[in-house]
């Protein structure tokens, strides 16, 4: 063989018969090799075949890289991968098999991402723009609900909220009509005007300013709405207004002294205010009943009474007991009376009178009689006078008790001794003894009756007053008053109702009692605030849930549609490229067009093929387009034998 050199570059056309030189073929081969890639090239006149590395997927969706030496084999692998991916996507989306993100069970329940982790689903489109998610059934609106809320529910809820604002507020044709609040406001001069506001905050701010202006006007005493005086001179405060309370506290919430009050009437139905002098007079009257220094001093301070009661010990000695309250004082008096009663009735040693009215045996109890005489310690014989005979034997009959000689003091006779026993007899005709401090005179039954009568009357008065008074609980260990009160009514086993309680101060640090009306008012305020908070929280929650759900479903729908679309486009590309055909005639250059359609997606392909003059080399170049995207492919076939 010989090398034919000096060949000029021939024409490469469909009808050309010119010879092609090596430079032309080298240029074409390098161009074709550039289209192939994969290491294809001409070097030193030798052809380096390309190696096509393609990531293919089996029917289970497992990916792996595989090398092909020809374009056809590579496209066959790509086509198989697209087929496997398309089937898997269909199974995931339609049948919900495998590890699909979207599944439907036999009961018809569709789940999205139920078997994978993550906390977010997006249905945004390719430009990350939001999509409308329609066909959403009304979800449950509860504290624990995770259901999506549809537009109808949101519309109904917002219209409900709008009804709380005004009749004009609400959704119309999908657009929100803001409420308009018409408020009657007052300026600093008390003049009223109507103002319109677009939001609650501005309206309430205006109302607050009006209240401040009205408060200043009331504080300055302008106008005659609250304080009036009629033609008869009667001044009324709030007579034309509602309410059951007047507060005269200052701007620091401190109390004020209300002076110039005339003494009001003390009757069962009186609503007159009483002044300090009336209260002082009443307190002094009660203090006079108590005595012993009780009363108010010049500065209005109360001085508690101290009750001093004279009692006797077991030896007859006088002692003084002091008590701070009436009940304790009468208890002390009662003990003294009991002691005297025991001595008089013979429960203790006293005076005995014999059957003979003129024969008296003395055992040491002092008594009064109309005579007295001197008796020596050794004298045991009867003592006889013109009126009375006295026997003074000892208890064993052999030794007399000593009786000191005494002088007659008026009509009293004083005897002494260690003890005397009257043996159940009475002492009669006892004159009224002196009931005073230091007195040792005997008292008679008439005096004790008066004492008992006065004591019973005083006790009855005290019990009557104490029955309606508040009594503090007493510590059982110390006997002192505590800071607790236990109320007891007619039936001590039943609770007590406190009625007609005035409104107490509802402020920090207040220790005043509150009534049922105040509690009801505060409960209404709490429920109103809770309702407003719940409405706002529900509205915010619904908005957040809707936005979140829209975002998730848009992202999910976008991903699924993109995968499905690209898979179908790939299948259409395979159909289009596989339909490109070229002529095999030596020296022929042909152009081919092809198209493919797969499940709604189409692809277009164009290619050019060239066969060498000797028919041993055929090269081709193709380009494809689907969905606005372009792809380029090329191939060369060498005939070795």
C-alpha cells in the first residue's frame, strides 16, 4: 500500500465525491470525540474509545455507577434506570408501597411522610412560591387537634370574632372589613363629641382620656351632675346616678377626715351618718356601765376597765382580785358568794344553836348578840345572865376554849376561837352588816339576796351583749386571745352567713373583707379577659396552622410533581433519541429528527450522522430537548472487520 499525500481538503456534502484528507478526518474525529467525552480522542493517529460512566438504578431504587463503552449501551442503562425510577415513583405516589412519602392504606387513609423523620412539609413551587391547597375537609378545633383548618371554618370563626367588634366588621368576598368604633369622648371642659376609631387600642385610649377629663371635672366640682342643692337647701351627692358606694380617698388612695357632720338619728331604719361626739357619748355610756376607769381619754384612746373584787381565803382573810373583763369579774364574785354560802349553810364550821333559844354554844364563829361577859380559861360552869345562859365546853368535855373578855360595843358581841360548829342550826335576826372594804361584820340573807339579784341582772346584761358580740378564739395552752374568730349561731354545728358586707378594698395589701357582688364582678372580668385571650390565641393558632400546612403541602406537591415530570421527560427523551435513523451508505452525511411522548411529557431530538467513504467509520451527533431543558449526545462506530 502507498500513502496518498498532498490531497487537498475535499468537500463534505451529501453529493460530494471529493477525497477527504487526514486533517479533515482528524478534525471531525476530535469534534466527535469532544461530543462523546468519557476520554474519547485521537492521539498520534490512534482512536481512544470513550467510557461512559452512568449512575443507574435497579427496580428497588438502589443506585450504582456503571461503565459503558458505547452510547447505545449507556442510553439503554439510562432508559432502564428511568423505567425503574418511574415505577417506584408511581408505586410511592399511587400505590403507597415501599418507603414512600405518600401512602394510602386499605382503609383509604392517605399519609404523607408517615415513615420518615422530619418536622416540616413544603408544597411551594419551583420558585418557592406558595400554592393553594384545596379540598381540605373541616378539621377539629380543640386544644389537642392537629387537623388542618379550611377557609370556611376560618371565615366562620373570623365572622364570629368580628361580631364581637361591631356589625360592620367581617369578611366579605374574601376581604376583611375592619370595624369602626364610634365613641363619645369628653374634652377637658366636659364637652362631648363623637369620634371614630379603626382599632380597639385607639378607642380605649380615647375612653381613658375621657375618664381622666371627667375625673378632673368631678374633682374640681364643676357641673351639677353629682353634687346638687335643691331650693330647700338639701345637698345630694350622686342622687341622679346609680351605684352604692362613694369614695373620698385622695389621689394617693389615702383616707380623708370627713368633718362637719351633724349627729344622725339612732334608729333601726336610720341611714344617717354618726359623728365622733355621738360615738364618744355612746362609748362613755357603756364605760359608765363598766366603771373602774373605763372610757375614752381626751385624745380618743380607749382605757379598758379594771374590776377589783374582794374575796376571802380559807382562813377568812380578805384578798383583792383584779379582772380585765366583766365575765371574769362576775366569775370571781360568784366564787366569793359560794364560799359565804357554804359557811352560812353549815358546810364549814360555824355557829350552833341549842334547842333552848337562850343556850348558845360558840365554836369560833363571830356573831352578834345583845350581851357579853368575861370568862376565865378555867371556868367550865354555865354562865348565867338575866337573858342568856352560855356553855363553853371543850370538844372532849374537860377543857374549855378560851374566850377573851370583850367590852360591849353597841349591840355587837365578838367571840373568838379556832373553830365553831353550829350543827346545822340557823342564825336569825342578824342585822345588816357593813359591806365595804375592811368590814368583818356578818351579812344576812336579805343582803345576799340583793347581791345575788344585782349579780344576776348584771350577768344577764353581759350575756345579752356578749351573745351578739364577736369573740376571739382563745389558745388552750396559754389562755390568751388569738387572731382568729370562729362564728357560731343558734346551731353551732352549722356554718354562719355574714350578710350586708360593704364592698372591701381590692388592692395590694388590703385586709378588708369582700362580698359576693365584688367576687361575681371579678369573676366576670376574669372570664371576659380569658375569652378575649382565647379568641386571640385561637385566631393566631389557626393562622399559623394554615400557613404551616400550606407551606408543607406546597413543598411536598412540588417535589413529587418535579420527580414525576422529570422521569416522564426522561422516558420521552429516550423514545425521541431511539427514533433517530442515519444512512449507512459510505460517504453519506444524513440528518434525522425524532420525537417522543410519555404520559403527558414530550421530547424532541435532532441528530446528524456521517459514514466514511470506506464504510468502516460511522459517527453521529444528536441533541434533545424536553421541558425547556437541552441535552447533547454523540457516538462513533468503527468497523473492525
